[in-house]
């Protein structure tokens, strides 16, 4: 049986690390040609080197629409777009509603929401009519936590964006993956003992009481790229976190 993605071309924005890098690895293993987009040249170079030179890459700043447009102009024709770029900025830590800085609150939407919109807009010049776009969300959309109402709102907005785009861009398919707790490089700066204790507390009540490896989450993106009758859907991959 030939690889599922033989002859397909996949663009992964945010593909230099974490879930995006795992998606790039999986797509390559499945026969696809892969192009990585990331915000810094050194990140792109390190990622393509880790992939054995089998993928190409270019810089793109999803905060800047002109940069996004230039990236897709250079990219040419392709079949699938995966968007995993993310930046929670100063909103990672909980804060009371009374203490919100409304002047900067909109920054939370800059990368994950508006960056995704910009990528979808400019992807249209090169994406195949039977292609797909898969973006990224978080389980806070389904399991709000105290001190994070804006994160919940932003995550919910991404899911509604996907539903709208699935109708507007049809027959191009548009879906979203909603990961739970994932062991990406974002944890590398946390001391081992502290990390282990935090993770233990966070997953202790999950049906699958552990964090995910990025490759486990990447399987959801690979599935949606190949699931030719699936669009406008949210695929939650969270170890059962939203059940508790």
C-alpha cells in the first residue's frame, strides 16, 4: 500500500518545533513534500537539518500580512496547509477580570486567530481545490479555567472561524485540532522536578493520566489531511481531559 500522502505538498506554518515539527515529520514519512514556515531563519534551518534536509523552509511572520502574502507567493502550488503557530504572550498566567489590561487584551488574538485568518486568505492563491487547511486550538475552549476568560473566548473564536471557513472556502476542507497537554519544547525551561510535579497534578484525573508526545497529536493532523469527507470539524486529542 503506497504512503497516504504520496505526491502531496504540505505547508506547515509553525513547523520548526513542537506539534508542527511532528506534523512535518509525519507528513514526510507518509510520502509528502514538506515546506516549513517559521518566524526566524535559524529556527527554519535547525528544523530542516533535523529533518535530514528532506524538507524546505522559509521565514514568515504571521503578525504581518505582507510577510504572509510573500511567503505564499514563494511557496507556489500545494495541497495542504497546517497552522500550528502560537503565542499566548502575557496571558498564559491566570488573572482576574478586574485586572485585565483591555488595551493589550487583543494581542491574544494576533497569532492564533488573526495569523490563521491571514494564512487562510493568502493560501487561496496556491492551494489545490481538493486540499485542506487544519488549524490549532486548545482545550480551554471546552474546559474553561478560572482566570482565563479571554483565552477561552479566543479558543472558541477559532472553532467558529473554522466552521465559517469550511462553508466559505468549500470545496477546500477546513478543520481544527484541539490538543490537550503536550510535552513540547515549551516545557524545556522548567526544572525536571518541578515539571514532573506540575504534570502529575495536571493529569492525575485524566482517563489517560499522562501528557501527550507531539507525534501523538500530529496523527490528528495527518488524519484530517487525508479525511476527504471531513470539514468544519473539531478533533479533540486530549487524553480525556475534557471529560473531567
